[in-house]
């Protein structure tokens, strides 16, 4: 066999060995090279029908070629598919949230207990999916003409079921003392961390983890910061 023919066959075999297989929900399968993929469409270059554009909602799953440099080819995670779900785990490390309010009149105590409760809220694409709270005050005392309430809490990790694909996650930890004008000058405003869509992707049946770092200011009790430590 001529060397040129051997070279052509070798190239064809190499291309075939890196092809992806797209399985559709109707039971059929298409083999080719993925040119692009987003939340709505997948563009597949096939040897038998040229370039095809497939709706993501019609795809069941994708078998990526080993060693492929196409989207997803370097990961063992399956491609996100509309209608499927994965898991989002949110955990906070570092310092616990610390809050403090002060008030003058005993009749305000009930409102202060409610407004100084520490909350953790997780929003996904603007929708509240998780709300945890700690209403217990660690310290309560009187200082001069003021009554003081203090609380600190490190929220445990939580795991949420989320549709596959890219999402914008917004985590808020804090109290609601800012809603009350007489809460005094020692209070924690909401500390927030936002993970943009391109940094967070949920895969079918798998867990994507977001680790946040909490940081308290020891001198000014109640000051609290929240930042994204890692996503994986």
C-alpha cells in the first residue's frame, strides 16, 4: 500500500478515535466532533450529514472521546442536559458570623431577638432555594442604659438539588437588624458572596461544591465578611 494512502488511513482512524457520541432521547445516536455547545444548542460535525445543530433539550447524554480537546473531552463529568439535575453543596469555613444589637427599652426585646437572628440564604438564579437561621442569642446583658444582644453561628454545609447547567449563585449571611432604625450602631449588615454563571456548572447526578470563607472583625463586634474560597 502506498505511503500516502497509509497516512490518510492513519489520520481517519485518529479522527474517528476522538469522535463524540451524542445519544438522543428518541433512542438514536449521532457520532461526530462537537464544534460548540451552550445552554440551548449543540453543534456537531458529522461525516455522514455535515454540520448538525441539535437542541440540548433533545439530548439524553454524551459519550466524550478520551483525550478529546472538545467541550467536556478533558473531564469525566457528563454534559449538562435540560431536565436533569445535579447537586450544589455550599459550605462556610473560617470565622462564624457574629452579630450584635443594642436597644434601650425592654419592650423592644422581642423585635430585637427577631431582627438579630442570624440567617443564611442561598439564591440560585435569583430564586431562594435555601434558608437556615439561628435565633439563639449567645450573650444578653445590660450596659449602662443599653440592653445588648449578641449572637455567633457557623452554618453547617447544605446540599441542594439544582438543574444541570450554568447557574448564578448568591449566598447571603447576616441578620436583619438594619431593618430597625433603633437597633444601635453595633450590628451586622448582610455579608454576601456571588458566584457567576461561568464559574459554576452543575452536572447530572454529581455534586458541585462551593466553599465560602467567613471573616469577622474582632475589634468591631458584628463586622463580618464573606468571600468565595473555591468552587469545584
